[in-house]
C-alpha cells in the first residue's frame, strides 16, 4: 500500500508526465506548421513516450492500492522562433523532469518505500537517455545554424525515429 505522501507525489508526477505529453503535442503542431515532417515524427514519438510514462505510473499507483487523482493540465507554450529554440526548450524541460523524478525518489526514500524506489529506477535511467537524445539533436541544430540544406537533412534523419513501447518497472 502506498503511503498518503507517496500517493500524492505519484499523482503530482502523473500530472507532470501528462503535461509533458501535451507540451510535445504542441511542439509537434509547431513543426507541422513549418512543414518539417521529420521533426513532427520526432515529437510524435515523444508524445507517445510521455503518455506511456504517465500510464506506467498510473497503473503502478493502482497496483499498489493507491488512488489516482487526475488534475488539470496547464496550457503549454505553442510558438517558438526556430527549431533550435524548440530543442533548447525540450532540453530544459527534460532536465526539469529529471529533477522531479529525483524528488519523487527522495519521497520514496523518506517513506522507506523500496518498491517505489525500484520502480522509479527505470524512470531515472530513462531520463538519462532522454537528455542525451535531446542533447544530440540540439548539438546538431547548433552546428547547422542557418543552413537550410542541413536542416532538411536533419529533418530526414528525424523521420526515421520510431516509438517502441517501453517495459516500465
């Protein structure tokens, strides 16, 4: 059984994961408007990943006898100056999510909830991968600068990304 404090912390994180899904959906719309279909695909994979992350926690709370309480999702930003600015925002957001996962693990440690710590270990490893992945795209965008041909090539590369449903926990 989840403690009340642990249950609340998971509910807060479920909301944050759903916000992440919503944010990446907004970014997907931005790239669709710019006709950058590879970037659209990249964001679509992010949308699916964030949904899977939220649902993994959703199911975990129920499995542990907790209660899921969904909260309002904040409106995400919807406009950026460039693909570079979008990915700077993505990296900043992923770093924020990492800090939230660390804080959730802190609650699990305080509550001596070893099952939650074990479960959250997957999320922590996922965040390392997320930040690395975003950092790679961001570094390439910085190298590209204003070269539209290079942007077109990156767009083609990003079109190859596929969603693989994670096995969480």
